């Protein structure tokens, strides 16, 4: 049989395929690039991956729903950048996303990277929707392109300080922070609230976000007879502090801010975890209408439980998508006005923004470890 005769059936088959699905069949799709930036390597990589999975889940659902923006079906794609929790690399990641013409950025995780990166997005006119960074500076600079779907430290740590004085009745309060924009920022807000409510700060100690030994700080604090210690930093260091407190025979109440209430803290702290408290952003997911469904979908898709901020990443992504739907455009300058007025029920609660881009009606919840499990104690609106 000749080669020409052998190829004829193939040519006929190809012609049939092309006649059913011509190359122009995707011409009516609207490609929409959604940028994402967070630490995907290093000590904070767990948080970054958790956030990225939340964003990806929203994108996959939107694509499955064949959402229309104007008269075209949107084809959403995710462009992720690893900012390594480093401000310098965070700015580079932001510029890379801008250069790739993303329509929106969901990110970053650390306040220290979010603050400088947001300046890049502001100059480029691309909305950044922050799902995790909480320093009040983020939305206090009057940027038109900065939005938050999470409480600020002024709200969360402010609640922590007020509660420590008014409800816990702590008389001698000590503070440790990790000197990052996040840790120092929430410690500042906590101290401010304690003093506003007539509380007494006996000492304030410092570390850095790479430290593993807190003997020096805790020995100083023990000498002050503090009855409550607030830590501004993340879960792994909070766990190390809890363990060292137990070794030193300290009975002061350990209180964390955001980024502490998660299974990793309990795992790392072991039996020293019991009794620890932490204020976390938002209401308990299990108490929200869509919380259980989201948790189940997340576990089924990724094979792991939510670490902390995936629901906020999910809501941030949907905020952008819904604004694009309303504006019938994925062009930042066109849909930004719709984003400023968007209002919908997210997984984490009602999502809408005030005139600074901060989340309206933000709430935070106090949790305590009981029997190796974080248990919600009380939920408060922003102080």
C-alpha cells in the first residue's frame, strides 16, 4: 500500500475533527489572568499554598460555571509568584505580574511584602485584593486599587487588648513581637488598646521571625510577674514560646494574634498548647452558612484540611470575578468602580468594602486550646 493511500484515512479523520471543532471555536472566550503572590517556599510556604489553593478553587468553579463577562465566556487562569515573604522579592513578584497584564492580584500574605507590593499595583492601576496581610497601613494610604477581605490588626489586635483588660482582667501584661510589619504592627495595636482600656504593660520584648529560642525574653518577663503574655508573630514561634513557658514553670496566659490559631501550633507545642488563646480574623468557619461545604470541597480537592486563610483567598477571587461580571469587563480601570460597590455573601461572611478598601463590618474571634483542639470562645466586631 502506498504512503499516500495510508495517509488518506488520517486526512479524512482530521478534516472531520476540524469540521466539528474548528480552530476558531474559542474565539468567543475571554481570557482573564488572575495574579497571585505569597510565600510558596520557606517558613511561610504552608500559608502561601493554603491561600493559593483557595484562589485556585474559586477559579476552577468559575470556569466550570462558564461565567460570562459581557457577551463572552470568561476563561480564568492563575499566574502565581513566590514572594518568599521577602519585601524585595515581593516587589519583583508584583512587577512580574503587572508585566504579564493580570486583571487583578490576590495577595500577598505578609504585611511586609504587601505594603511595598501594593505601591506597584497602584502605579499600574491593577486592583490588589488582600486575603491575609493585616497591617492597617495597607488601606490607610488612600490607594484606589487596594482592597482587603480580612480584618485589620487595628480591629483584631484591638479586640485582643480590650478583652485582655476588660474580660480576662489581666493586671500585668507583657508583649513579645517578631519585629516584622505584621508582628510589630499587631503588637502596637494590642498595646494601644490595652492602654486605652486602662491596662498595665509591664514590659515589651522583641525577637525576629527566624528565632527559635525565647529564653532571654521569657526570663525577663517571668521576673515581672506578668499574668498575660501577648505574642505578635506566627504559629511556629508561638508554639516554641508555649513550650519554653512550660519549661520555665510560667503560669501566665499566652495570647496570640492572627496566624496562631491553627493545627500546626497544637502539633508543635504538644502538651504545652493546652490553655493557649489566640484572636483570629473573621468568624469560625463552622458557624458560617457556607463554611462546612467549603471545608468539604477543599478537603476533597486537595486532600488536606484548610490551614488558615484559604477561605479568604477564595472570597477575594470571587470579589474580583463578581465585579467583572457587573462591569462586563475584565479591564481594571473599567471594573474597579464595581469592585468598590460590590456586596455579596462570601464563605467568610459578607464581603463589601469601605471607602478605603477595608472590609466593612469586620469581625474577629477568640479561640482557646482545650484538649488539643482550638475552640471558639467569643466573636467581636472591630473595636
